[in-house]
C-alpha cells in the first residue's frame, strides 16, 4: 500500500465518526437508524485499523511498537478520562455533593472502565479494546504461521460468541446489565471479537484498497437484503460490541462486512471525483469528537433544546474547537490527541 495517506480512508472514518455521534442521540428516531448504524460502524473502525497494520518482524522493534500504540491510544484515553472526571467532580462539589463514598465508588467504576462506565464515558471502551486488539494481533503475526493465525482467530470468535450466549441468554435481561454480570477491566474480552474484524482488514487489504464493481454489488445486495428482512421482521439482528451482544454466528461477519464494503467502495468512488475535505477535517479531530460528544450534550442539554441535528452539530463542532485549542495552546497538546510519533535515528528503523 502506498505510504501516502489515502483520502478515502480519512473520509470514511470521518463519516463513521458522525455515525458514532448520531448513534448516541438520547432521543427517539422514527426510522430505526440507530439499530442499523450499530450493525457495522464499530466493526468498520476495527476493519480500517487492521488495514494499516504492519507485522513487527525485526528484532527489537516489538517493545517500540507497543510503546507507540500506548502513547497514541492510552495517553489520550487517560488525558480525557482525567479531564472529564475533574470537570464532573467540580460540578458535583459545586452542587453540594460532599459524600466521599460516592466519589470512591465512582472512581472505582471509572478505573474498571469498559462497559461498566456510562454517561460521559460511554465511548471510552473502544480505545482500550482497540489497544488490546492491536496487542493480540501483534502477538499472532509475530509468533504464528498464517494457518495457525486463522485457527486462533476462529477460537477467539467462538469464545466471544460463547461469552455472548452466557450474557444474553443465561444471565438475560438488558444487554447493558447482563454484560456487566461478567467482570472484565477495560473491555479486554471484547478484543476477542474485535481482533477478528481487525484481521479481516489486514488479510483483505487488497480488496479494501480497491473495492471492485463485483465486490460493491455483492455488498449492496447483502446489505439491502438484510435491511429488507429486518423491516419485514423476518430477522431481528442486533450487534453491540460494547455489551457483548453478538446475535448470530454467521451474520456477525456477513452484515458488518457487507455494509463496510458499501461504505468504503462508495467513498472510493466519490473521492476519486470530488473532494470531501470537510469529512477529512472531522477525521482529523475524531479523537476529541469521540471522547467529548456525549459530555458536550450532558453540559448543554439543561440550557438548550435541540433534536438530532442540534445534537450532532454540537457533538461535532464543540469537540473540534476544543481539539484545536488543545493543539494550539496546551504544552504537548498533540500528544494528548494521539499525535505521538517515535523519533527516527540512524540506528532505529521507523515503526509504522
């Protein structure tokens, strides 16, 4: 793949980030848009992340590669976690909450993270899951042959579905509550499912970088068929990676893949004919948008009345402004937004 950043990748990720914001709209949507967004938008992020994965084969680069991903993912995670928590606690203290036990319980929940934190932290699970997904796949490609990689990934996929069965059918109840009956810090167990999507991005690299007409038609047919079957109540497919809800052993691959094919193929076609710089701009500030769009609504909804359009606009524009301020005015601001890049020396090869 050309080292130059492909514009359709940034455009696609920017569009997916808008879907993330829309998917967290707290009100009711007449069209089951949120349901269909969840069919593919998180798997698509993992697929696109896997697309740019490069195995570490040179001796001595493993620790450097892990360090780079830690700085790019976990450092911003901790920065936004601490920042939001300090603001929340300032508001709590200002409103008269001096119950020490409340703060201790809240901090313990925040430390566990993943599916156990809600509200302002509702999207934080993705970054920790992505980090451990990267570690899993790094380990697979470093120490196992391609055949063994497939076998281990199949085992991970089976374990993930077995865990989902326990949560959704043995424990039962709302997915958000059932999944919390299975203890796990930082949603590391979700990486068992996520690494399969990540691997599909890596193994299918030639397909993703140039979605042909044949693949595009196949993706459209499968996607439209799935929506029609759902609208006719012939299937009731749902997917929630955060809450361990994997409804169907086959469709959990087929539906996210087909929708992602349509999305990627569509944006490859569009960006070859016109510029979508505004979506690239969204992607540029996607980390801030991801962390702050829910918190933005929490801070504003007592003062403003708005629907889905207002929610999406505030959830995009305010985090973008905050992102620009962090980059321009804070020392090491770019580092807090995932902009870490290891220094290259004459004796240290570049890490991708």
